[in-house]
């Protein structure tokens, strides 16, 4: 792996199929989309043309599960938000603004975002913002494995 490499240079190694849901999807749809993928921690909300509108993270879904199971007691503010969320259960009410990468994004910049912004997966988009796939950091780690020295005996 080189300092000048871009996502496009290692696209076949780091890309995985993205879990997607339409804008009118429910949280259950997002759960199903994530579970249908082998390795992902996000569902990407896309419009009819494939533009990424937001992300639903595993953390968001698990927070919702914890409230429903009673594992997390809501405070006053979070209780009102929880009640509002329970009324809709629509992904658009939970999605976050995505941090996207393109084929031209430098791999070093991606690694910086992982470490500094605590992100683990990124939607790879084209110049129009349409989803091409997911850059999964487990795949990125596989690609970067060679920068670590091999174990030495003795």
C-alpha cells in the first residue's frame, strides 16, 4: 500500500456490496438489509436514482432495540424522542448525514477519517452522489496488512 493510492486503486479489494433501503423504508427494513450482508454495520438510505441520502448505523438500531427491551431507561429528553420515533419507525427520521468517499479519495484520508472521526465504513459514491458500494474497513485492514512486519522467531 502506497501513500498516493486512492480508493479507486484498491477498489476491488476494499469494496463490498452495500446494504440499502429506500427513503420510505422502516427500521425493520434497515435491520433486514444489514442482516442480508455478510459484513456491514450500516444501511444506506438511497433515493430512486441511487443517490445516498443518509445512513442508519448498527448503533442507532441497537439503541432502539435497547429501549424496546427495557435495557436502557430513557431520560426525559430521550423519552420524548423515543416516543416520537416509535410513532414513525421510518429510516428518514433516524438517518445521519453520510461521510462519503469517491474513487479519487486518497486512502490515507480514509484512514484519517477512521481514526479521528471514529468511522468504520463509508459509502463509495460517484461524482453525482450515487452509491457504488461500501468501503468496509475490515477489507481496508486486509489491504493494509502488508505494512505490518511478520512475526519474528526468537
